[in-house]
């Protein structure tokens, strides 16, 4: 059977389950700890600004490693990189659960992020070999829906776990799931032809330096401006060197040529802004509900639930609507709704009934679901079919870079205005979502995606 035909059933469905379950678990980990940050900060004796790095470290590790692991997948095999990454993620999850200090937890979060990057980087490519070329669009839809709902469902699941147990279990639950996926993947995932080229280590280093120095530099702007300026300058130099090197490569690590497709480039920009805003919201909201509105841990969990539920409902609906309504319109309106919901929450007085707060969360969740699915669809279908791997890698990089940047900006906000950090964080998040709305509205192409 040709690789264009995909895997035969039932192996196809087992392989699909393994890849999507792994993707869901690694994406969930970017947001599931947000609701526990106040508790973790208290238990480990760190400030809210420091606690934000429990989220940011994981996301930063993913951003730095995504593109290098994507290249390694082509050279060593997607199945092998997937297995090694998932093994590392599972072991690191156990380490996070057993952490007794902030330093120990941060160290394992880096290890966990590297494992997640390996899984995320090769999943779109694996889906191309699991499904036939004719049905690849269906696989894209499944992957987009999993990412959309998983990134939004983290706070809800985190709240449910915290309602019956302590924060280490947020990491411990990954262990049996990871072992289960490994048992399936080792037998069901497809073997793929290996690329006959050497790994471009220099490009990987430049890519890591560019993204890593940029995110850390943003975080240090207020407490240490001189160091921040050096870091941001280093990011600019590394980025310039990376671009010059990649333009001369026949198979670039960073697929800059795809950015010449204007629809794709605008979608990437909107994705970075939207995920930055969403991450800032998810990190700020638990602190806002606790410190500003005076809600209990149980109430915080309840108030966080409507957003992911609304995303889960709106995302598939938006996918169908994008067949008849231009994605640019859906994305612009969706990001605008998130902006409206966040601003309403930031303006609410402490005595506001929980029902009104939940209604605002529904507005934001519905808007994000309307934005993400059509935007992902454009990113994965605007480039030519033979560039699907590069498009998937850049899509994941845009998402994770936005998340890492958002977490760094929250830490910066909490440091700059410690007495009003959560409220300011929500306002800045609204600005980023408004930018995503504007970029989407300006995106070329008014017809629905085919």
C-alpha cells in the first residue's frame, strides 16, 4: 500500500488516537497549571511574578525546540522523535509532581517542555501518513479541534483536579496517560522514509537564541532594563543571522518562504497576538478572581469553566461556518468578542454576581472558538500541499511563541504594577486580542476557504 493511501483500519484509528491524545496532553499542560499558580506560589514561597515562570518556562522550552525537532523528525523518523519526546514528557511529569522546591519544579518543566516540543513538532507530519492524501483535510480538522479545545480546557480540568486533590496531581495524571500512548504508538504509528541530509545544528542554535532571548528579554524589561536591552539586542542579531542563513538553504529549518503567501503571513501574525492575549488572560484571571474580586479557590475553578466550554462548542461551529463565510470575517469578529469579554470582566465591581462573570467568560470563550479554527484552517491550507510539514511547524511555533510571549508579558506586568497586576494583565490581553481582530480584518481574501 502506498504512503499516499495512509494506514489501513483499524491501525489508522489507533494511530490517530495516539497522536491526538499526545497532542491534547502536551497542549493542555500549557494552561492546566494556571489555576494552581496562587497555591503553588504559596506552597513554594515565591511571588506571583516568579510563579508565572512555572507556565512560561514550559512554553519557552517548546518555542526554542519546536523547529529543531521538526527537522530531526524528517532526518531520524517522525515515529522515533514522537516516542523519545513522549517518554521525556512522561518522566518530567513525574519529576514535576515530586518537586519540593521552585528550582526543582522549574528544572523539570524545562525537560517537560522539550518533550512536548518533540511531540508537537512531528504530529502534523505523522497525520499525513496516517490518513490518505485525499482525507488529509479531515486530519487537519481533527488536529485543529484538539488544539483549540485542549488549550482552552486546561483551566477547567485543572480546577476539577484541584477540587479533589493538591497541585502535584496536575502533573501526576500525565504518567498513566503517557504510558498508555507509548504502548499504542510503538506498535501503531507509521514508519516513514528518512531525509538524506544532515541536521543543521547552527540554524537550530540561532532559532533557539532568537526566540529564547526575545521572551526572556521582554520579561526583564522592568526589573533590569540594561540586561533586557542586551538580551533583546542578542535576539535581534541571532534573528538576522538566522534569516540570512535560512534564505540560502534548500530545506530551511525556518520556512520563511511561506510568509510570502499573504493569507498565511497575516494568519501567523493574528495567531501570535491571539495566543499571547489568551495566555495573559488565563494567567491573570485566577489572580484577578482571588485578589480583586475576593473569590475562593472553588469559585475560581467554577468561574474558569465557561471559557473552555464555550470554545469547545464554538470551534466546530466556526469550522463549518468557514465553508460559507470568509475566515477573515469570522476571525475578526471572534477576536473582537474576546476583547469585549475581557474588558467587561476588568470593569466589574467585586460585588458582581458570579453569573454575570460567567456570562463574560462565555463571550470570551465563544469569540476564541470563532477565531482559532478558521485561522488554523487558513494556515494549513493556504500553502501548497507539499509544504504541509513546514506550514504545520510554523503554525505550532506561532501558537507556542504567542503563549510564551504572553506569559512573559504577564510576569512583566505583575512586576511593573504589583498592586494592580491582574487587572492590568487583563487590559493588556484585551489589547492583544484587539490587534488579532484588526490583523484578521486586514487579511487578504474575502471568500470562504475551500
